[in-house]
C-alpha cells in the first residue's frame, strides 16, 4: 500500500490569511465526499501571518489531479486566486501507512 501525499504552502496578501483558511476549509469539507482523499488538513503558523499550509493524502496522484477538475474545486480556486501571492509545493511524498490511513 502506497498513497500519494503532498505538503503545500500558500502565501496570501496581507490580512487575507483567515479568508484563505476559510476557503481551504470549504475545500476540505468537499473532499469528505471523495473516498480517494484520505486526509486534507489546513494549517497555519504563528510565525508566518500570510501563509497557509495544506497537507493532503490521496489514494494515488491521479485521484488528486482529478479532484482539481471538479466544479466545486474550480469554484474555490477562482475565489482563492485573487488572495494568493505565491504557491509552493514543499514536498511530494509516498505515504506507506500509519494512523488515519486506510490499508487498501
């Protein structure tokens, strides 16, 4: 069993972090409907007031790519784009298992 995981960072305009968090939490809510998405966590750092981090675990990379094409995802992306000043994929990982991950 191997899963596709990624850890990304969004840098947003000054004062827009909470708005970005809200948008990403909406995304997380919509991901609950997708069996292929096992984890979608939205995180902030007290030392980076203009950054939001997202950690995702998917059944495979294709499932992640397909999720980006969904209408709900596209709507959230269009709302988030004006806030974003930078994006970084910190790392892509192959998850081998652990608490919270299915063994399929």
